[in-house]
C-alpha cells in the first residue's frame, strides 16, 4: 500500500509492505471487538518516503472495545534489538491501533498521545506516524496520519496493490 501527504510544502510518501499490513489486520481481528495496537518500525529515505517494514506488538496491555493501553517494557527491548541488528537502518516510526466497529479517525486521546510522543518520550521523534484500523471484523480499512506542527495530517491512499 502506498499513501501520500500533499500539504503546503510537504510531499511525503508512506509505503507499507503488504505482509506488514496483513500482520496488522490479523492482530486486529484476533483481538476484536477490543482495541489493540503496537508500534511501527521502518525507515525514511532521502526522497521523503517512509517505509514501514515491521510492527512490534506488546506482550502486556489493557484493552476494551473503546480503550487500548500498551506497556512498553517488551517493545522498548525489541526496538533496541531491531535498531542494533539493522545497524540503525530500521527504527521507530510511529504507532498503530484499531478502532473496532468504528471509523478510523483519530480520537482526542489519540491526538494527545501523539503530542506526548514528541514532547515527553525518549524516542526523539518529531513527526510520528499513526495508523488506525477501523470498521467491522469482516471489513476493515485503514487511515494513516503524520503528526506535524501539532496536527495530524492524513495520508491519502494512492495505490493499494501489493508492495514488497
């Protein structure tokens, strides 16, 4: 899947490997009707393209149909391991989570969480990506956002064919 943001001077592209997207869908379906999520890992290239190459799902979390909280201990260990094993080529890009039986729009809580990632976390990221999976278990869809200038800008889907 390929998404783009066209906003003022931004011309950013987001590429999600088909197999990675399928892992997100399967994790969403497994935990349905409760929310679930994790982190996105990948890299940026010099052409302003971000490629999501993997996800990390938490081992410890709390969730319900309208709530998801992940605990970071396992995820932080995995992030360090992936970064080290890839010699810094693969790193944290953002978050993903589901909105079961709802639209894939960011909530007020989602917006605050993204702002906290930028201002209060040790991740040193200024523009995290947020991917939200919404819809019914049998008909899920996604929306992707970039936290930029204290706003969540939506990527527009431009291709949905298999990208590997």
